[in-house]
C-alpha cells in the first residue's frame, strides 16, 4: 500500500538546514494499522505530507497504492488523493456549518449529484454512529463527536488508505479510546489501511500492528508492536 524507500527531505531556513527525513524506509501493507511515533520535530508530519503528495522527496522513492508519486502528473495525483482520507488533530471542520454540510463538502466540490451525496452522508454517519447529529452545528459537538465527523468526511471518497495526523491528541483518554475503537472497526470491516502519526505510546499499543519510532528524521526502530515494545 505504501513503500517509502531511502527517502530524505531537508528544509533550509534562517537557522540552517534541517534534515526532516534522513534515509527513511517504511513499508505499509494492505490491512495494516501502522503507527509512526516520535517527539515533536521528529519528522512525522513531513512523512505524512510526502505520502499524500503535499511535499516531494529530495531523494528516494515514495510509492502509494502502486503509484510512484514522482512520476504522477497533476490529474493522476488528484485521482490518487481520492483514495486517501485524512484525519487531523484539530478536526479542520467548519464550526458554523452542520455535520451534513461538513461531510458533504468534498462531494459537493467533486460535483456529485445530490441524491448520491445524501446517500453517502447517511452511510458514513452510520459508520461513525452519529446518525442523529446530521443537522447539528459543529460548534455544538464535543471533541470526540467532532473527530467522528472528521473521520466520516474522510470516508466519503471510499479511501483505501486513512492518514491520521495526531487524530486523538486533542481528546481525553476515554474519548481517545472510543475513537481508536472506531478506527479499528473501519480497518477490520472496511479493509481500510491506516497510517497514523502520534506522540502517544498508548495509541500505538491500542490499535497498531506495526510501529516505527522516529527521532531527528530517522527511523530508529521498526517492526511489529510486540517486537518494538515487548509484551504489555
Ligand atoms: P513532527 O511532525 O514529528 O513534529 P515535522 O515533520 O513537522 O515533525 O518537522 C520535522 C523537522 O522539519 C522540524 O525540525 C521542523 O521544524 C522542520 N520542518 C518541517 N516542515 C518545514 C518547512 N516547511 N520548512 C522548514 N522546516 C520545516
Ligand atoms: P504539527 O505539530 O501538526 O506537525 P506544525 O505546527 O509543526 O504542526 O506544522 C504545521 C505546518 O507547518 C506543517 O505543514 C509543517 O510542514 C510546517 N512547518 C513545521 N515546522 C516548520 C518550520 N520550522 N518552518 C516552516 N514551516 C514549518
């Protein structure tokens, strides 16, 4: 599903050159829930931005859903992005709009017919168990409910891959657990592969089957959760 091979990425700024990624290799198979764990500044966001084509690698190869990103033209990259759902720490929802509107937005932008949009919104709201909140304004929801809406929105294009960027970092432990259970359900029942980045060990231990530990742009350990962290 994702092959990252010897990828490096540097940023140059006021304070010199930062090796955001330094010879990083990661393989994520279909059906995996792979966690990338590391402190702030380790390079996790840069890695996720490479996978969805928002950044390009300086060297090395990134292949997603069988496509090597550096070879793709804009329309092909756009088509690939429809197979990738994104879930964010701060939800990235329109607070003054309804749940329906937020979830429908990507479909409205893709000029999907209204009947299909209605059907899809109903379907994804069922998955995230928020069917009764369709007409509620985002500003009236709890953090956990907002993240469920964020996940529902990510599912509207039937993605093969979900990229979760600190998806539970703004939530309390109980809500975190319920969101992680939901992600696991989406992985198991819908066969969606998940790559998540987090700084929270319990997130990795709760749902991941694979983990890579990042430090200063390098993968310092990787393998099954059992191999890397030992038995609980
Ligand atoms: P993480 O997500 O693990 O916190 P990031 O990938 O955001 O790490 O950042 C890795 C390093 O690269 C940090 O030192 C960060 O400041 C730097 N960095 C990330 N994006 C940019 C950018 N667009 N320009 C300059 N430096 C950047
Ligand atoms: P996160 O903690 O979720 O990684 P950040 O605030 O670190 O969010 O980064 C937000 C955006 O800013 C990202 O797109 C990242 O690539 C970019 N960025 C991060 N660090 C730097 C930096 N030192 N200079 C410029 N852009 C940066």
